[in-house]
C-alpha cells in the first residue's frame, strides 16, 4: 500500500462507521465478509483532516478505476448507498467493490473477496469530486 494503511477523512470515517454498523442486515456472505474486512482495516486506518488528505486517496464521491487480475477494468464513482446507480456507474461504498477500495490510494494493489472469489485489485485512477452532498 502506498501509505502503509488506509487513510480516511474524519467526517467520512464517522459516517462510514455508522453505515457499516447498520449494514448487519445483509444476508449475503460476500457482503458480510466485505463489511467485516473493511471494519477490521478501519481499526488501524489513518484518520485525517480533510486538508491533510492526499488527493489520490479513494473517498466518498471519488471517481475510481480499478483493474483486476485477468484484465477486467471498471470505472465508477463511490457513493453512499442511497445514491448507488449501476446504470450511471455509481457504486455503493457498502458493496464488495466499494468496501474494497475505500481509503486506498492510486497504485495500491491488494486482495479482496468479491462475488467472483478472492481477487487482486489495482487502483489505477482516482479523481476527487464535490463532497457537499454525501448525506443528502
């Protein structure tokens, strides 16, 4: 990992922890594993002020491109659950891919359990978008 640990902005960390604690209703085993893995990683994450957060870290509303082993590539915007819209490439932070990339940085390579099995994921692009509407 580029920064050795996940990096999360303070307000987003609080919101994310709330969202994760409320997501226990998921019946799907992969979703539960993803939520648990992110919760575990948040225990050692760097919690940062917004002004100190590097621009290449994935956060709420970031545009992210990932590639998986085997050549699969996907670009999406990482959003809160009620803003998810797969047709418009808006992926929930609570989805397996969303939990995988949150707090990672451009160039990070890591393994995550996805519905298609445990995959190596590489973050190949990160761009920041306006954050003013993450709760609306």
